[in-house]
C-alpha cells in the first residue's frame, strides 16, 4: 500500500510529499503521525538544513480527514477523534517553532488542515493558481489548526475583525490576497524545477524565483470589515450594511448558525493569546463542537452526500461557547 506521505532526504533537504490525491491530500491520522515523526527526526539532525512540504498532484491539501472523523464519531468513539485533533494541533505548533527553514510549496487548493501544515512555516510559496480558505462553518465546525491566531495576526493587515471575517465567511483568498495579507511569503511563476533549485541553493532559490504578486481584491474592503466585524456574531450581523452585508449573507448562506457564533467568540478569546494558547482554545472548543449534531450533519451534507442541504440547529447563545474558552 502506498504511503500517504512520501518522506525522502535529498542532500541536506528533508522532503515531505503529500500523496493522497484521490482525497485531495486530506490529512489522516497516519499522515499526521508520519509528518510529526519526520520533523522530530530532522530537527536535531545536523545533516538536514531545511524541510520542504509539497505534493505531486494539482492540489496541495484540502484539510483534515473530517469524513473519517464523522465515521468515527458515529461509531461512538469521540476519544479517537479528540486524540487525532490534538496530534494535529501539536504538529501545527511544532511547525511554527521549527528551528530550520520550513518551506511549503502550495499549489491549487489550500484549505483547513492544509493551512495548518503550511501557514506556520517560514517560507510559504504559491503560484497564480493557489487559493486558500477555512470553510469550516459549512461543515458545522470551528476554525482550527491555529488559524484563529494566524488569521488575526496576518503581517499585511493584523486585525481581529479580518480574522473573524475570513473564518466566518470562508472567504477564498486568491494568490494576490494571500500575498497582500502575508499568508504567503513568495509568489513564483511555476514550481517546475523549484524543488531542485531549493535542494541546491536553499531558500535563496525562492528569492531568485519570486515574481510580482497578483492583484489583490481583499484589501479594498479592509476598512468595511474592520468596522463591521466587531464583537459577537449577533453584534456583527447588526453592524453589517451595504455591499459587505450582501457578500457576507451570500458567503454564509450554508453555514452553521451556531458555529458562526462560536467563531466570533474564539477569535475574541484568542486576540491576545499566543499560538500555543490559541491552539489550546481550539482544542477545547473543538471537543464541544464535535459533540453537537451540526458537525456530523455538516460533513454529511458537504462531503458525504454532497447535497449541501444541511439541517443545522438554531443559533446558540454566545455564552454557550464563551464559557469553554480561557
């Protein structure tokens, strides 16, 4: 059976190649374990100077394996899912603290857990066809893998309001948006030959290949977002007006009402937290969220039946989630 992550060493470069194309490289428990073990081995190996994570396929990574999580929950085993998520979040923290260049070559789709294995790295490289999103609201889940910290601390526009907007709406950041916000560090024409160049010359090869970023649309609405996305989700909905109101209503049409409430509370709770503290809050809130019916129902509607007809529970009060967060 093929390994879902191919681990190789090329000269002084550790290479992680995601190889589960039929599942758009969605991260399974096995994949998390393989990546974590490799990072641990290479961290203190003087022969490894840098790490590259990539894929052979058209798309980098569509997220965590939430279909597996749903099946496991339906089988009555929440604890296995809790352990899987905890292991994934520990890996996210490990990447953020990695003492060597951690280079993510992000092509095509970068969603959910795909951001968890890329956005915390030192070098986040994209092409014009790359786009990123955290669409968890539509599957009845929270924003996780550290994005409740990263999205409100983007170097191009650090803003809790922007973080809430990206999380609650699942807005698709284009390549230009990723560069403008700082979610990506470099845009290149193509990945053809880039891995080989990195192996030979290190991160300098990325600098040499970098091109002018694509045009970005997201910065045009920063001011509107910063004014509207303040406070709880009920407060945000009251603040919305004009074009932004229409955009948000369209983007959240299939979202779990309760998870939008939870997301706003999570971002406020993590607004002054470290990444490690934010991941702890995500873990705690995630355990609560997965035990509510919206998660199983949302994954069914989006990924199992693909009917997009989720019947979510009525909107919960913010206090329901506020009391879970530290």
